[in-house]
């Protein structure tokens, strides 16, 4: 028992020491009151296509006592639009402050070089109440022409009409710095207690990817109040998440064009499955970005295709005969 008390006192001492160091660093950050800055921005690829969404990541540095609250907005250039897939999340922490990761998608309506893109995001106020937002400039990007055709009816050339796209507010993942330290300390205590008690944790059953996808498809089929765009966004997300979990292929953060190229080069899917996915993604893009309408039969056909795809790609397991 005395040995256990000594271990417990050692653990508490370590926790208190860590808390004291954190408080000292927090106080130092508060006194310095350094401004928030954008430290790094990367694009999904160096050259973008007109009319094709491209993914952007920006790292924002703030003092410990501040956070990036959003929402994100595009403050300049009417030839580029900010889509509704923005996300703000905690990235890392160091002695000088916290690094926040901003992820968002842009889409361009005119080809050429663009060097005046600026993004604005909200911040928690500094101690002087002077800075409550950050405006940062993006690196220069090059937009190239992109031709999309479907039976010769649709084409995109040098410009697009941005009125068919909708800007929505960024979805911000709120973070609390105090809970970060509390959670870390609690996790350390739980780990040490588990090592001392030497008890094995019961393994939780992992729900297979196909069961998750089949349930999501069933729920979507029962939903009757979705418009065409929301329906295809949800159906596309279900298929992408299933493929990523089932085949370990990165699918959720790729554009349709990138994903189709990846599927074509993959040997895990049959040719018929590749054709079905390509046809579905093309239809979904037409509905989401070109405002093509889809009737009930088209929606049901896409749902059936998704259900068949999931069912036909479930791993085959030989069952043992049951005793009667």
C-alpha cells in the first residue's frame, strides 16, 4: 500500500509540475501579446483547373491565450469563390504559441495567374482589444482551362458564371485550451493506473465499413425533404468514406477529377465498379456545380448503384456449418 501511495504522490507531483510550467508559459505569452500571423499556405497542386474546386491549407500562429474563431471569408477578387467546406482545427502547440490549421476549398471562374487572393478570419480578442481578425494574402496561383463535356452539351472554357455557386459560412471546430491540458493529464493518470493494475482492456468491436455505409444509405433513402444538391453531397460522402475505410484509398479530401484518376489506376476495384463510380461522380458534380436537375428515378438509380457497389465489395468470408 505504501508503494502505491509513493507512486501516486510521484504522479501528482509530475502533474503539478507540468501545470506550473504551462501556467508560466501562458503568462509569458500574455505579457508579450504577439499578434496572430499566417505562417504557411499550401495548395493541393501547383496548377488549378477552372471550375474545379481545389483544396488549400493555411497555418495560423496565435499566442496561447487566443484562438482562431472564424468564419472564413474571401475579401478580394470576384473571379474566385470560397466554398462551404471550410474547417478550423487545433494543429500543434509549442513554447511560442498555438498553431491552428485552416482547411478550405476555392474555385476559380477565369484562367490565368491570380496574385491578389486574401482570406479573412475571426480571432478571439487580444488583451489590448485591438486585433479580433486576421487578413492574410495567399501565394500566387495559376488557373488553366478545363473542358467538361457530356454528350456535347456542357463545356467550360475561359470563364464561368459564379452565380451558380453558393458561399456559406465556414464550419468552425471550437477548441478550449484549458480542456486540452486537463485531458492530457487525465490520459496520463489513466495510462499509469492501467500499467499498475495490469488489467487487460476489453477490445471493442469495430463496426465494418460496409455496415456503416449500408445504414447511412438506408437513412438517406428514408429522407424525402432533401433538394438535389444536398442529396448528392450526402450520397457522395457516404461512398467516399466507405471507399476510404474499405480499400484504404484517400477519397474524402480529393476532388472528383483526382479521385476518378486514382480509381482508374487502382487494381482493387473491377472495371464495372470503376465505370459506375465515374458515372456517379460526374452526375453528382453536374448537380452540385452546374445546377443540373435530377428526377426521382435518377436519384433512386444512384442509390441502387451505391447499394450494389457496397454489397458487391464486402469481403467474402467462408462460414462454418452450423449444427442442427
